[in-house]
């Protein structure tokens, strides 16, 4: 079983606060890392696919960085809004042969207006 | 982005019956689809990889005779939970992979076995 850890498990912030979460994963056999946002009763929505060490990607107020050598990725949300409330999942491809994602348990974000 | 549908969204069945869940890629072809299961407060656990026109690849500990997977076309994969029991009650979700290794998820199916 491959160990993908996300922290914190849950987070409550006020509207306008900036926040960040961590995803840690085994650094060997790394191929790519996916971040998803999962709102209740909806399909998980792909945010980023990151492949290179040092990658930094941005989508609006959300950005992510990747360190493949030490096995972690950070997701940042600037100026959180209530609509950012969701569970954020990271999922590395750790087995290049199988190309299947291994999910962390997610960080549940609640943004209070 | 690409859209994946899943049907039904919720199903309640009696113990011993079988339930079929459909996963469809609506606007793209997917040679590979994945089936996941999520227990409360846990992460998505991969059950099997469904390949169009060939047998599914099951993860360790997943009974292939209990969870039948059929990927008959490039846009449809089905998961049949056979002889369901209460311990099979869970949230099942599928994803479909594009040619660029992106994965798009369906909205999931909540199965309750009474």
C-alpha cells in the first residue's frame, strides 16, 4: 500500500484568509501528481497535473508547487471565498507501469462568510 | 472539461440481489476507466482498472467474481455488485482516462444494501 498523506484533515477559515495544504508521497517512481477539488454531490474536478520538480501552477486564486525529490506538494488558496469550500484531494501516479492514481484522504476546507 | 456520467446516483437494494452501475464518458472516448470505492472518512480506493475490449485488472483484495466489470465500448464501463451484502454498502465512483493521461470523474453512486 502506497502512503499518500494530506494535512490538515480539515480546515476552517474566514472569507478573505489565505490558506495552504500539504500532500506528501513517496518520492521514488514518481510520474505525476494530480490535484482535485471535490464539492459535495458533484464530481471531483481536476485542478492541476504536475510532473516536474519545481513545477508551479496557478488557476485563478489557487496555485500549487511540487517537490519530487522530497515528495511533497503544496496547494495554496489566496483570499478564500465560500465557494472554495470543498475537499481537496491529491493523487500521485506512483507506478508508471499501472498508471493508476493513489489518493490521499483529502483536506476538507470550510470557508466562513 | 470532459464529462463523465454515472448512473444511478443512489441505489438501495436487498441483500442477495445484484446491482449494476454505469459509467459513461459523454464527450470523449476512454480506453481506460477506473472504479473506486470510498468508505466513510477514508480516501478513494482503487478497485479495478477497466480496459475496453479486455478483462479488467483488479486490485489486491478485490473479488473479481463479486465486482464484475464490463467495458464493452469506448464510452461505457459497468460495475455489477453481485449478491450484495450490507458490507458492500459504500460510495462507488468511476473515472475515465483521456489520451493525455487526464482523469475525469463521475459524480459517484451511493449503494445501500439492506
